[in-house]
C-alpha cells in the first residue's frame, strides 16, 4: 500500500509529489506518510507573506481577526475526530491527543477572547496614558503598538503537532502577522492535516498561513528586521538558531522555548500522613507518563526530604506499576509510545548516561510489556525512575535530559538545599512546590522564580481545580530563563504584543489623540447641543464632549449619602475629628462625588446608551468639602466595535468615556473612565 506524500503549502498552493523520508507509526513501525523531495522556493514564500498575507490581514482589525479565531476554533472542534485518528500514530493516547488537539483549539478560543476583550478596533494599540512633557499641557508623549509589517517563522517541536502550531499562530494572527509554520518532521503528518483543515475553513485570509514540510533551507537568510522567529525544541538547537548570521545581522527578534530539567519539590512540612504527600507522588507519576513524558514541562527532577525518600519511592512505584503501556487504540492503555524509534534510542542513551552516577529504582525490569498487535516494532519505553546518589555534586543529573518517561529523585536536608538543587537546572520552564505551609511558599517562590518561568504551588485546596505542573495555560506566560530559552510565549495579551512594534510618540494632546484614535487629556474636544449619550455608536466621534452644569455640595448631601450607603466614616460626619485630620474639615465621600458626577452627565431618557458595565483608572485626586462646587466633563475616549448583536438583533459597541470632575477653582478632584454599551442605528 502506497503511503501519502505530505505537502508543503507555499504561496497559496500545495507543493509535493515525490516521496522522500518515510515517517512511521510510533505504535507499530508501519509507514504512515513520507515527506516530499520537491524543492521549495522560500523567496516566493517570503514574498507571498509580505505582499499578500500582510495586506490581507490588515484589511481586518483586531476585533475582526479575533472573530476569525473563534470561528476557526469551532471549525476544528467539529472535525476533531479526524485529527484524533491521525494522532494515534504519534503514540499518543486519547488523553494525550486531547491535550494537543483540543488544547490547541482551546488556545484559539482563549486568544479570540483576548482580542475581543483587551484589544481595540483598528490596528493600533495605545499604551497610555499620555504623559505631560511640558508645564502648560501643550506637549505630551505616549506609546503605541502597531503591526510590524513582516512575517513570523514558527519552528515547532515534535511532541505537540497541533497545539504547538496553534499556540504560536493565534497571537501572531491576532497581531496581523502572517506566519510560515515548520513542524518537526517526525510528526508533521498530523500538523499537515490540521493546516489542511484550517485552510479549508475559508476563514484565513490568503497568505496568512504557510506550511513547510522538511527543511527550512535558506528561509532564515531571507528574513529582515520586520520579521520574527520563534522556536520550540532542544536547548542545543535553540543555541544554534540564536546565532544564525542573518538573525544577528538584521536584529530579528528570536524567541526560544527550550526543553529544560523542570523540578518538583516536596516541602519539609509535608509528612506521609498528609494529603499533599500523595499529591506529590501523583504529580510526578503523571508527568512521567502523560505523552510518555515527552513534554518540555515534564518533571525531570523530583526533590524530596531525605527522611522521606523511601516512602516517596514506594508511592511513585505503586502508581507506575498500574500504568498500562501499549497501543493507544486499546481501551485499558494509559501510556503510549515515544514519537519515533530515533526518539526511543535517544532516550535510552541518555538514561544510560545518567545511570553512570544514579541508581535505577523502576524501569524495564519491572514488568514492562507493551500491549497490542505489532507493538514490537513500536517506539515504547518503560517509565523509568532514578535516584541521584549525590545531586549537589553531580552536574550530569541537572544537565542531561532524557526526553521521555524518565524522572530522577534527589534528596535534600533543608529548604536552602532544595532551592540550591532547583537552581542547578540553570533555568527551567516550570517548577512545582508541594506544601501546606504558606510561610514556606512565601520563602520558596521568590527565590525559585529567578530560575523558573512558572511556579505551581500545590496543596489540597488548589488540587481540586489545578491543571497540573505540566500544563501551560494561554492566560499565563510560558517560557523560562537560561537553559529554558530565555523566551516568553502565551500570557494573554502579552503574547500579541511580542508580534507588534512599540514606538514612542510626542506632540500636542490633539495630535496624540489623532494618532492613537483615543481622546487624550488636553486635546481639543467637540461640543454640541446633542448630548453624547443621545448618539448611536456609529455617530459618536472620539472627542465628542459635554461640560455639565454645576452642583454645590451641602452638609445635607453628605449626611444623606452616609445614611443611604451606611458609610459613617469620621472624616465625613464627625466635625471635631475631621478638624484634627490632615484635611482640617469634613469632606464628601469619594463615592458621593462619583454619584453626583453621574447625576450631572447622565441623560435620563431612553436612548442608545444601554448599560454602564464598569469603571477604569478611578482616582480621587483632591477632597471635596461642604460648600465646594463641582462639575464634570464627559468625553468620548475610545470606541470598540465588537461586531455583536443583542437578543433583538441590534448591534452594539463599547464606548469608554473620559470623566474629569473639577471644583470651583478648576482643580481636578476625581478622574476615571466609564465603560458603556452603546447601540448601533441599524
């Protein structure tokens, strides 16, 4: 039976007819597909990304690209079973594939939400507030983020063929940057299937996604300073790419997420009678067996109090003994194969290197017998637990990583020694501290954070909802210092900013407002007889403003507000105590000033403004006393068209209003942004 030839997608077409390298099932060694021998024109690929991909992506704004990501996530979820079937060839169980396939779609959903809720309409992000640079208020500065106008090259590892693609694609797509994805060859047949689905959806603008099967050739030589390169894989390969002559010459941003020797520490306060003790054993065993240990975040070093080593070993071994290894198609199998025979051989060689100075506690000798037809030709490897004899002096156990179901136990005598062992990994993606003592967490985490990109503090309270040591989340940064690559991925909107260019802008407030698309304090405003709250979303312009009538604050106002709110703080109601305060007099409640301002600027009749759903940047700048007179200026600051409709089919947008409350001397007493939903005309 002829196996399919994988194809690259370059410049809008699929390329690849002639078979090259055969890719085999990790389960039984049978051919699954082959790479193609057809050469690729990387000059054409780069040109297509720049001349077609960039303009097409920038025809959409942040909000519209977020909608595309959401629709794409739904499209992939509806077709996930086809990907599950292919994923089985990588040696992944259903649970392993869920992390990869549905975890990838979940990341698309997460970045769709980031775009919808944290990014503006348009293709410019204002990193305000503006900063006054002169005494008269006529000169100011601020920062903006804009699309770079280049392309992103994403070089991915073999262990997560779908998630690895999507977790990089989502933020770059949202940032308006087309990407060329290069998956690791051994599992590229699954990535190719996912890319075919994505392109077939019709949701991606032409040129926004290209795929390279096989070598990247001279691709990196053709990039320039507008581009970005990201890499996930071994620390050795990351080091080579980092000094690629063209990347260095052109100052091309390079982000690496490299394999690292992540640790988990059982704190000295936890005893064998505590629930946390079992949590530690469970976490180590799970990280050894999920994806057959082929996770850049897996626990490679398990650091435990010396007095509890034997009991920790007993509990981890008991868990490993229950793990059924074999063909993922079998219902009782809980751990599959490594991704390839080459990967199996590499792990075996590294385990032998570790055994030069470590002791084997659990491995192939302990009843390892993969189940299933043809598994003798598969890339199976026994869960392997080692014990470091002298971890403080043996650098090998902190440097050699067996990228499979392998973990090494290390004993310590006190918390300082545990921290020293953790740091010997020379930079890790993630560490876990299992403790029930907040004081230990408060001491351990800041010290470990210097060498770890993420730290999980696990106790019985967190365990109920914890996603586990090895689970990067879209909302949190993924990456680590030193050996872990020194890069950052994910982290919510932070990841999108990595693909945007930051620039400082100086000028008058009016000019800054024009550039940023947001009202800047001190900029010219537009006032008219039509109250801004009477304008529909489409009709509102940034800078539309209302200066309200005045209101004098009375003692009766303060007493009444105290009675309604239940706030009887002495500063508001105790004449004698207030005279002895720093203000020297009774003052109005801050929230009364807020409420009074709303009374000044709100238009009470039904209209386009549907709801007030929040306040941002609230500051009470100066006290308001009895007899002071206040007024408010309301100005349309920012508009976000989220392309949504309510239950009646009426479109909506979000408007942020700048509110300045001043006293009779023109002094600012309160400042904030109010967020409203505003109906569209249609």
